């Protein structure tokens, strides 16, 4: 057994655009421990609720993270609507679900690309991002933004999408589906991908549950938990089942995300079919008073939003528990015992979003 | 427009951005925008880079990291600040942990507006940065090679 060495990983490093820092403790090539240090992107935006009124704050909350931006906005307004007892129009609920699923497709494609890059499959990375651009085009057409949308407001939505556009988008989604199939095939069957991912970073069902893993990380270990099943927005009227895999390794996490893309595309099709007509916003009177906690399923897992109003237009407190934060503990659990060269892969399989975690 | 005979290499650091601008920087490298076809590479090593692309605002923790990356880069070098956050602090400027734009720590040559900055704007910013790089070579009495 060799001596112990500490290798710093990050904050500026080539695998992730985000500053994640880990001190890796090594014995020869094997890792025996990992110590994270955070705070490189802490902004402290939760405290801004004291300076921005509750309607403006929706725009700030969306900027917690540029990847799950829509669902962050949705989580915030949903919390405030519950505090104020506002019932939003049906069409707005369906549109929220629609954009939520579109975010999931874009986020998972982004992740698959980064994952391919992490195991050194550059052309696959490029192809994933090529397909993702189609999804971003839909976002741009319907909301006006590619990554930051600002369409959610307390009481509904700022923008409506007409039926013709939606039907045309339905066609584009079919193309996206077609484009993804060959890529998915590579991820699921390719020999080199299997070599890198099968059996790596195994998290058993019990461990995943006990360590509090969320999202695809949890579902890849065989626990069928999905916050969308709570039926927020229009999910109560849409048909879907949580996607699960049993192996709990990196390959299983890839499989869950690939299958969730198909699932999201299917949910969007249902949204387009079932979406009722009418307005997308109601008028909101008064200020929030009271507190509420809501749970939403981000592409990375379950996020928890807590808001407390005091009857003025500024909130007392707003808090977000993001999925990456929950998944860091399982990550630290799977890193010891693996090779140094596998750390980028393992760090990526939780789909880390440091901006969310540190806010 | 610039006549540098060499394509610039970039090093990208995410200060405290929301990721929005970061993924747009990455989107520039991938199909549809694909700046790699012009030889522009995003590399991890600051010592190989000509242009430092920073997204996000400055806070206490990452000040030293930004400074460190900047100091490691060889002269002449250009800094491009991308997005409202990097140019001024953006929506987060009043947060307790944000001390402002990137120009509070290192000199910035090009400011790219937008929240999130669009890939077109980012590419435009980098092209402007090329002009600055050429001028800096000129000041040193050298021709870029
Ligand atoms: S400028 Fe906007 S999109 Fe870019 S990092 Fe800042 S908040 Fe995010």
C-alpha cells in the first residue's frame, strides 16, 4: 500500500464548466476519500426576497440555474400561489407542464453530451448538443429565450402559445424523437461505453434511499419515486410512470435519463392533445401571508421550495433545497474505492448543478 | 476585423454565474455555431490560452481563483466578460455575497451584454477580443505568429 496523496480536483478544470472542488485522497491509484469544498458560486440570492417584491422575485429565482431555469421559476410561483390561495387557469397548468418537460429533454440531452465528453466520446457529445439545439429553438419560439425564459408569474404565465404553433411543435418533437434514437442506441449498446460505465459507482437500493438520493440517481437504484406523481401543474391529468432501473451503476443512470427523454416527449404530446383553451393568467390581488412548502421534480431530481410571506410585498423567507445538494452525499459515498481516472465520470453521473446548490 | 494568423484559444471560468451563460459558451463550440471549425478551442489550461472568457460575478471565494487563472496566462492576453453578471453583477448585484463585475478583480477588454448572452453575441465578443489581442501584439512591437 502506497503513501497517501491528496489531489485537488477543481475548481477550474476541464470536465465541468462549473467550479466543483474536491480534495481527493489517494493510495496509489485508488481513492480512499473525497472532501468537497464549496462556495465558489454562492451569491446569496435567497436573501434578495427582502429587497425585491414577490412578483419581481420570480425573475431572480429563475436565475438560480440556467439549466433548470423554468422549473425553478415554476417552483417559486407555485409556492407563492399556494400561500395566496390563487387558482391559475387550466391552460397555464398544461403549458407549465409542457415547458417543464421540454426543460427535462434539454437538460438530459445536455447531460448525455457532457457524459459522452467525460468518457472521451467527442462526436457523441456533439451529436447530443446538435439535437438539443432543436429543443432550444422550440423554447425560443414559444418563450423568447434560449436558456432564461421569464414566462412564469404569480397567477399564471406572461405568454400564451397558440394552438397552431403547438401542433407544429408536435411535429418537431417527432423529429427530435427520431434524432435521439440512434444516439440512445450508442449509449445503451456501444462496447466502449459499457466498458466505462457498467458496474461503476454502484449504489444499492437501500443506500440510495438512506443517503437521500433523488431523481435519476435514486430511480437508477430501483426506487420509483418521482415528485411529478404528486400531481402539481397538469401532471395529475397526464399519464406516466416513474422510470426505474435496478443496477444502480453509471450505466443504469444513463439508461434512466435516456428513457426519461422519451417519457418527457410523450408527456408533451399528451399536453398538446389535452390542452384546454382560454386565458393563461388571473389577476392577483393583495400580498402573500403565511407559509408553504412545495416539491417539484427537476431534471436532476426533487427540489423543495419554501416560502413565507408576512402580508407585505416582500417575503420574509424563501428557501430552495436543490437536487444536487441531496445527491452530493451519495456521490461522496461512491467515490472511495474507485480509480482516479473515473472521478470525472462519477462526479458527472449525479448531474451536478453547482449553481443550484450554492445559489 | 483582425488579421491574426493564429486562431485564439480560450480558457473559460464560471465565476458565480447561473449556468445560463456557461452553457451558451459551450453551445458556441457545438454544431449550429461551431467555432471550432475556425480553430477556436476551449481548453482547460490557462497557460495555453490567449483569451480568458469569464461568466458570472465575483465573490469572496472565487476572487483568488480568477486572479490566479489570469496571472497564469501568458502575455499578451485578453479578457472577455460575458453576460450581465460578469459585466456588472447583473440581477445579483445587490446580493450580500456578490462584489460586482469581473473588472473589480482583473482588467476586462470586452464586455458582452445579455442575460443570458446569446451565442451570436459571445462569438462577436470573442472576435472583438481578437482585435484587441492584435493591438496588444502591436504595442509590444511584435507580429503575432
Ligand atoms: S447574465 Fe444572466 S444568464 Fe448569464 S450568468 Fe448572469 S444571471 Fe445567468
